[in-house]
C-alpha cells in the first residue's frame, strides 16, 4: 500500500502555533467557525505521540481519549475529521464497534485513540477508569466541567513511570466561544490557574483571521448574512456569547409571566425532585392549595457523587427550610446498582431518611407534565411560577434547555432534549412534575383553562 504524507503548516495560523508550543497541562483553544481548531488538535495529538519516551522494545507508546458531548456529534464531526487526517486504510486499524483507533504505521510509534461520547454511559464509565497519555475534548463548551476535572486525574498515566512516564501530557480542548456563565469562562478568564492557558483566535472578519486560505471565498461575509447578531458575535467574530442554536423545550415559558418571587407556605410539604449521574441536581417545589405549582429553590453540583450531594441537600434544608416536611421523587434509574457501588442511589438516600419514590421514565410525559401548569391559569394567576433565585432552571426555561438541531438540517431537531448543564436540574423538576400532573395527562382529570400568553420574548 502506498504511503500517505501528512502536511500541516502554521504559516497562516499563529494562534494555533502558540497553542502547540505551549507546555501547560490544560490548554484551551477558542475561535470562530472554520478557523482550523479541530485539525490543529488532531495534529497536536500526533505531535504528543512522537514526544513520548522510547521503551525497551524501541517503541513509543501513547493512549489518547477523544471526547464529545454526544455520540452523533462524535460520529459526524470528530471521528470524521480525525479520519480525514489519518485514514485507517493508511495508518492503522479502526475498531468501529468499540470506537478505538490503533495507529501503527508511524515508524517506532504505537498510538491508541479512544473516542468517547458522554451520552453513552458505558463509554463514560470506561473514560473515567482508563489511563491516558493525554485527552482532546472537542467542542468543550458542550461538555460538563465535572468531566474535565475528572479527566485531569486520568491523563499523565500512560506510559507508566516504570516505562519512562509521559512527556507533555495533559488535556487539550477546542471550542466555539461559550457564554460568560460557562465553566470554560470561569476557569480561563476568572480563576486562571497557572497550569492552564487559553488561546483565542481572531474573529473571521478581523485583520489576521486565521485559516482563511483554506476557506471558500467570502466565507464569513456570506455566513453573516441573515443571521442573528448573537450568532455573528459567537460563530463569526469569535467572542463570548450565547446563541440559541436548538429549539427550546418550553416555548410556552414567558419570563415576564412565569418568573416571580414565590415562597413555600407552612403546613404543606416541600417537594424535592432528584436527578443523579455525574452531576446530581435537586429541585424544590410546592403545590399550593389553589393548585398553583411553584419552583422556589434549586441545588446543582459540579463535582460530587450522590452520597456527598445528598448530605449537601440535607444541610441546605436544615439551614433554609427547617420545619418543613419533604416528599421526594427521582430518576427511576436510581433504583439500579452502579458498577462501582453495590448500593443504588435510592438506597443511599433512604439510608439518610429520604423516602424517595420514582418519577416517570418517559421523557415525553415528564415534559408534558411541566407544560401542563405552564399552559394554565388558576384564579387569574399562572399555573406555574419559578423564583428568580433558581438561575439554572430559569436559564433552561429561557432556551438553554433545548432540542439539538440535527446536523445539516435547518428545521429538524433531536427527539430528546440535549444533555447539557441545564438538563440535570430540569430532569429533576420533571420527575417531581410527573407525580403531580401525570394522572391528569393520562386523562384522569381535566378542567384546566388554557393560558393565553403574550408573544414569547427571547432573551
């Protein structure tokens, strides 16, 4: 088989060159569409592979994790880009069922690349238990910060010290600009730890825009036409911002109507909704005697299991909501044992006096259970209110909890909401809602009057 030559130049991409030259443990690369970020990260992994120590048999060994938020994105973009640079027919063996790529055609190198999607629980378990030389997180703004933190403990582990250890290990990440509420902004712009560095490419319409010679003529000019200013700011000018690229799950929500200060009343239990997984969340709500449902508090997590998170919830309830009784409803999957713990999430909670019951498993029914009070009026008041202090719930209602647009389709969206940092608290609220309004949705109770909302204003 003929050899294939890889040619890559930083001539028109000085930011990518600086990114490659940096030796920080965590490196972030941020830029607009078409700026060459993904290609630079593929090439960087190859560079790291060739820097590893030669072992006793004369081979340099490396193992990399390549991560994307969902399997569809991993398959359609990340893996595709990787294979365009390194076609398996020339460079090694692609194990499609396992999403592992063994690159063996570079003389003196053996490179393992393990592609992992965060919407595949088996792949997440594998990701957080394996040992790697380094990792590439593609479109990092879509990946929860807790995953990055966990990943920091899994890199710089292969090759082992006895085999020479790692050289230039760590995590590289690329992304289109996120918003200023993101973990990315918090880490690189606010905390600025000395083991991390961020590299920001110029906007596509700025002097010094990078990778231009590899793009169609007038690429950014044409891309900007007819686009929302927020889209232009993020994807073309490369600045921090928020773009509603998907379809909001709750188009019925109107912030002017549904977001108001509301507090629980004494004599009625507080309802807690629980979501588990890597980022547990707990919603606090109450069904008032009038039938109005209010969500008045929330707790989310960034890096803790259910054992620690439940202790935090209990302490919060003692300090803020002492004197109330509680009813608890959660993800039915919490009744299943994890591979790393013989106890289920439900058993852990019940051991602490939290008598949790399962919510509805169906996404559709759970979402409709929240839409029911959103679409109703009770005694001249909206059937649902969320307190302004519930910042994650509120942002999710405003559009960040959304159906992802299907790649290559302008008006087609995924069937289920995107798993992002706002989905966990909304799942928690839905498990609670499904136990309040589920029977009504199944036709056992009717009589709610449709709430006529003014046109929804996106913010």
